[in-house]
C-alpha cells in the first residue's frame, strides 16, 4: 500500500512540475505589473525584490560543510571564470552561496575575491538592483586589504559601476 501511495505522489509531483504549477510559479503568474510609486526609495525596494525574484535562487549551496580549502578552490574557479568573461557562471555561484558564507573559515583573500567577482559579474550582467550585488559589493569592500593594489582596483571598479 505504501509503494502505491508513493507512486501516486511521484506522478502528482511530476505533473505539477511539468505544468509549472509550483507555489512560486503560481505567485509569479499572479504578480501584477508594478507601477512607479513616486517614492524613489520604495521604487528601488521594489526593483530589488523583482530582480531577486527573476534571478537564480539564493543560498542553494551547502556552505555549512565548506572547509577553508573549499573556499580557496571556489575562489580560484570563480577567478578563472571571471577572466574568461563567464559572468553568468560566476553570478550563479555567488547567488548559490547566498548570505551564509562563513567568514571565519574562508581565507580572507578568497572571501574578498568571491564577493568582488560576484559583485562585478552581477554588474556586468546589468543586475545592479539585485540584492546580492549590493551585499557582495559591501562584503568585498569590508574585506578590502588596501595594501593589495588589485583588491583596491576591484573595489574602485565596483563603486564606479554601482554608483556611476
């Protein structure tokens, strides 16, 4: 009896997935077009929400199990992708990390570059309003080692692109 119930549940789940009838899909279809409110702060808030809704899911990586070496490897991979102008891959990775990067475990240099590459990639993709861009830019700025000219140049580039 339990096996038949599981099969039925699998069929229902697959059908819903095929029809795109997930709860988020339903909510996105029901969301009305936003009209300007006349309040620049509120309009920016809505643009940020819309940008987050339209992008990759945030916080999908299992960072609780990351070691310092994992963060180092991730930073190197993101560096290679960024240098190859694969901004989408860098952006997907940074969004996957979400808000849960462990600064106590992550080496400082890797922490800076993971956030800087994430912010620069989001900006290169035209996602200035996405909350992960602002978060990554702020974290990179806070982790900046001013004695490192490349880090200083990266933060300058982020600020120029973010603030215009």
